[in-house]
C-alpha cells in the first residue's frame, strides 16, 4: 500500500516559511475550482487568501486553462535573448496601455523578488552609467520586497533577515508618510540624496508587515518631493496590483508617477510564476549605448515564458471585464459593512481596509481579550470550518479571489465573528481531521 501524501511529503519536502520541526499538519490539495480548494479527504476550503495573494479569478479557471493549453501546443518556451514571441509583445503592449504614460519598457523575470532585483539594478546602474556612484536605497520601515538578497536588503530587518544581517547592503529606512512627518522625511532624503540610487516602496498597503496602510495623498506628497529631487521611485505593486485596492493599480490612487513599477503575484491570475519590471525612457536610455559595459546584464532562464505570458494575457482580459470589475466593487462594499461591525468589537483593536483587502488587528493586551498567544490557534480553527485564512500574528486578513460569492464572504465574516467571541480553549481543541 502507498503511504498517504502527507507522510510522503514529510520525507522529501522542505516548505517555505515553515519551522519543519513544529509544523502543524500539512494538507494535501488535490484539486481547485473557483474559490475552493479540495484536499485528499474530500474536505473543501474557501481560499480567502488567494493562495498567498496570487489567485485573482479562482482556481483552475477554464478560460486561462484553455488559452495556456493552446499555447502549450504551439510554443512552450524560447530563449528571450535574440528571440521574442507574440505573448510577451502583446502582454507588454496591453499592460503599458493601462499604466502611467511615462512607463515605456517592460523587463521580464519570473517572480516578485527578481522583479525587485531588476528594479534595484536599474537604479544603481542607471547612476553608474551616467558616471555617478550611488549605492544607497531609500525604503519604508516595515517594508517587505522579497527574499533574494537585494530584496531582503530593502526589506525590514528582523527575524527573517537576521542571519544575513551584515551581508545586506545599506538602506535608509523611513516611516511611511503622514500629514505630520513629511518635513522630517524630506530632511532625511536631503541628508542622503547624493548617495541615493532610488526609493522603493509598497504603495498604500504594506502586506507582509500585517496589511499596514497609509494614505494615498500622503504618499503622493512624498513622491512629489522625490520627483523634485530627481530621486528614482520604484513602486512595488507585486501585491496591490491588478484590482486588490479597488482600482486596477495602486498608481490609480496617486497623483504622481513612479519611474519603475514591479509586478508579479496576480499578474498571471495566480496561475504561473512571472514577474516584470516596467520603466521610463529616461532609465532605458541610460543603458542604450555603444559601450557594452552599459548593458543591463540580467536575465533568467525562463524570462518571459510564453505560457506564463499567455496566462497573464488571459487573466488581464478577465480582469477588465465588466463583471469582474463589479465583483471587485461588491467585495469592497461587503468588506466595508463588516469592517464597520468589527470596528466596535471589543476583541478588535484596529480594522483596516483598502479595496478588497481587509485586516482585523486583534487585541493582545491581557485585560481585553483571550488572544494573547492564542491567535496561533485561529489558523487550524478556520481550516476546521472550511476556510483558508492565514493570520499574520494577531492580524486576520482577507484577500479573496474576485469570484468569491457574497454568501461565502458572509460565511467567512460570521466564522470570524464566532471565533472572536469563543473562548480559545474551545477552538484549540478543534480536531482538524474530524
Ligand atoms: C510577495 C511580495 C514580493 C515578493 O514576491 P515573490 O514572488 O514572493 O518573490 C515582493 N513585494 C511584495 C510587496 C510582495 O507582497
């Protein structure tokens, strides 16, 4: 008899962001359909986190599957140096049309971290190619931009980056802008300006930090100052792009235009790994030269993979449909209603919403709730109720695929509400396999 998937997995696989020694039970998923995932025992889960924020239109979407299948029978992969193909050309054309008009070129990679690496290299080498040495980057406190070394460097330093501390390059960290701190932030920028190659930021929502949010007008004001000082701006839309904020892109909330924009995650509707970095002519032109040294020497084996580009084209087509746009607005409205209820709940310290992204920060002070250290048990509890929610510490957040029904949304809200009023002992004992 074959071992089951769980024990076979345990023998051979090392999972991301997982302490393998104390890891809770892993769940083998055998099928996905729309907003649902099905495990090997036939249990169904509502994917309320879009499988780490990537799935836009639901799992195994038939239209994307059909388009990718056709492409798979036509051209599955080709080297992207010296060669090109229709899916990459069309994807760049279609995407650039939707972005601020200063964006003119697309550089492909295959995930979010590498899209950030490319953006950082663009800024640093842009200065280098112009005969300047600029080696520092400006970033926000609590930032998360990925797990490769450059992306780690510009991310908040903590438990994740601690073993690599001294190997990470120098970054000037500032707070996210508010009405009050702008003069202070301008001061810090001025102090380091001649060494700053660029400013990288997650616009509106700092996802991995716990869905921290800042005001678009304050960010616009900061961007305006960077523009006036010719400081290159890298906008990381890897999480917030493609409708998450209620608008197509975070940039649609802002009055200022970045120099570089990074995308991944929802880019392919969550079906294939693909990343891309767009930039202005100003940056591109700094690399165009008869001097070979000025080339951007960067590329990945699967740069602009035709299958991934095809999936991205199909996903973008679905996203722009009237029905999908209405779904996004419907989720925003439902979230808003629930947020209002939760704002006065005694177990909730703070409620944050940006479009389809909703976060509930739970009280952790002893007096006001049971949740001190107990929030760990929320994850298995939600699973036992057929919902995939992965709280970040004491923050429960929802990032659902846009095809989620209002009934499923309401079921999630009800389950959260129930969990917040339940003594933790009760849900600690929930048996997952039951
Ligand atoms: C997930 C994420 C990244 C990294 O993308 P990966 O594809 O996981 O490497 C970068 N920036 C932000 C804002 C993200 O949410």
